[in-house]
C-alpha cells in the first residue's frame, strides 16, 4: 500500500513538473473557465459528482496570474493543471483507434489563454461523447491471464491443425 502511495505521489510530482509557464500571465477568467470545464467533464463522464480541488484566485490578483513579489507570470495552479493533465492522458490512453483524436491536447502546450480556452472547449465536447465516457469508465487493459482465458478470433483455414481442418470440412 505504501508503495502504491509513493508511486502515485511520484506521478503527481512528475505531472506538476510538466506545468507550463506562460510568456504572458494567464487571465484569471481563462483559468477559471478551464477549471470549471474540467470539473464538469469529470462529473459528466463519471456520471456522478466527483469533487475536485477548488481553485479560487488570490484576492488582489487583478485579473492576471502573476507572482505578487516578482510580478512574473505564474504557472497554472496545481488544482487546475492536475485534473486537466489527467483527463488528457486518460483520453490519450483510450484512443487506440483514433476515435477520440479530436479531444486530444497536450497539457504542456497550455501556455496562453487561447490554449486554455481551446482545451476547455475540447473537454466540453469530450464530456458529451458517450462512447468516450464508456471507454474511460470501462475496464482498462487486463492481465495476460485474463486474455488467455478468452477465446481469440477464429483462425484462418491455413492456420488450422489437420484435425481442426477435417472437423471443419465435416460440418
């Protein structure tokens, strides 16, 4: 159990290290829009309300995300970036056939308000896709033992043993 916690913490740290820092400060409105849409997408895909960490801008932010001391642009807050990055990776993981490519975005490229708004709109579209919700909420992967228990697709006639070929001819 402790190993799983350490692994989860390491993944969170790796995601947080990937947070982009914008050239110009993000607007509070664009960050709030992305945060709200990520929360709505998670709720809609899961089919139940799942509380995500709330993000509220610090008072006196003046409409932009800037470090109050250095006046430098701040990266996306973790409460916003983590759910967005996890959603993006989850969609990428289930998009094996390219069916959900239109919802994909790279969280590392969220470097300006336009990219935040684009990601928010992709999450909004994704939250209405029932096939995506089914893929995200369904079982993922599976062990080799699980796959061994399930019969594979029917083989080609040239792949059959002589006994199987004789049985097939007599059917």
